[in-house]
């Protein structure tokens, strides 16, 4: 991929969360997109991944993603990101608390042409759970 193509991918990936617009996924991921997520979650196609992401839109409707770093190797692209949002919908069985949350993460992508075909993600989902279940101050 060219630097401009990678820049476009990052901009659209951020927009997928910041807009939010799950249909952006169709632009930047292959239909057979596979991803491994925290807690042993694995999605073997784009449709199931999109459904998963839409759950975050419900739990954190103002969710946004910031990308801080990117690293390109011969066949992989790594992003360091952070997600921010307000807990306004059920999340991991916890009803909305109205609390602001922060979730740092990283993702490794493998591309086929200009679209991501595979992803290995790591983000601190348990920290978010702690942030929404901690006793009120």
C-alpha cells in the first residue's frame, strides 16, 4: 500500500467510530474480513464484525477513536489507538451509568490490496468494565 492509501485507511477507520457509520467498514475491509478480539472473540466475516461494533455504538453513542501511532512492516500495519465515550447503554450486563470511559488499544492489520483482510486487536475492555462498575465518588 502507498502512504496515501494507508492515510486514507486510518482516516476512514477513525471515521467509522467517530461518525459513527458502520457502513464505512465496507470501504476499508474485505467481505471475508477476519478478526480476533479480546476475551477470545473471533469474527470470521465482515457482517459479524459490523454487528459487534454496532454494540459499542449502542453502549457508547458518543464513542470516538483517536489514532496515535502507526507502524508499517513488510506485510502488517499496526495502529495504537484510544477510544473515548459515555456509558449510555447496556455494556457487559451493566446498565447505563452516564460515566465517561477511556479504552486504549492496538490493532495489527493484514491487507489484501487496499482493504484490511485480517486484524488482531487488543484493547483494555476490563478497564472499561471497572470504570462503569466502580463505586461512585
